[in-house]
């Protein structure tokens, strides 16, 4: 199912653009045109971010919902909300446009998790938000699920289950920010600057945490018979 590219000319008044700052990054001109009511510019913005956002949602989607929920459906809702709130973003564009979209998609994903999976949690301490909206528990689950898929064959169900439990426990013991940096850089493939922006830390600090997290993860994987990761 393709992500809906909203045409702002349908039932939407053109947004005022006088308050848009001069410097908006690489999406500056498209944002200005979209805010003025240009549908093609909005569709271009949607197309530019679709693959990256889909990777984010697919990584963060709880494994129990795979096969029941398509990441494209989450993105469709996120883009609809983004169009409705575009004026507010342009009034105060404090973060890059892609990170703003990522935040909206993350909110939609959390709403979906609550709707389908309820509120039962293993440990309420793990539900403290980690800056960009992710939680310790969801990041650990996503990392363990992805890494198990890389380390075993689908036919090795018993091995996969045991390895996933071991990985989950080991990853859960990592520093929460290191774990989140690893998820953002290695699996979401955010840039160093974007990672720092999501976490609200300096880019140099984010880089140091990433290298430390990769070394830690390599050690974990090697102890479990994996090949490790390269930073």
C-alpha cells in the first residue's frame, strides 16, 4: 500500500509563509512552495522522506504486530497529521523537517502499540522516555529481534528463541543512551548530526557513544557466536 501524498489544494487554504525563516535546510524551497499551496512540492517532500521513515517504522514496529500492521499505514497517518500541522512547524522550525516527521511517525507508532498491545509492561522503569520518544524497552526489543534475524536461519526456531532471550538481556544491560544511539545510527541510519538532534546532545558526544556501543555490541555478539558489527 503506497503512502498517501496529500494534495493541499483539496479543501485546504494556502498557509501563510511570511514567518518562515530564511534558513530551513535542503527542504527550504519545497517547504515554502508547499506552504503556499503547491501540491507537487508537498508530494516531493513526502517522496523524499518515505524510504527513510519507512525504515524507522519497520525497525520500531513490535514483532508481534508484523503481518498485521503495514508500516505504510503508519506513514499514511503520519503524513496526514504533518500536513495538518505544517503551518505550526513553519512558524517555529526548531528541528530539521525530517526529524519533525520522524517524531510524528513515532507518536503514531506508539498509539498503535497501545491500541493493539495494551499497557502491560515487564518493568515500568523501562517506560521512561528516551529523548526522541523511544523507550528503553521498545529499543531493546527492536535491536534483539533484528539481530537474531541476522544471526540465525528461520528454520532454527528453538535456537532463535533462546538467542533472542540472551540478546535481549545483554542489550538491556547497556547504557540506555548508548543503546539508543546504536539504534538510531546503525538501524535507522540517521546521520551523526540527526542522531545528536534526536537525543539532544552534542554531535561529538553522540559519536563517542556510538563507537562505545558498537564495541559493546560486538563483544555481546561474539560471546553468542555472532560475527559482530563494524562501526
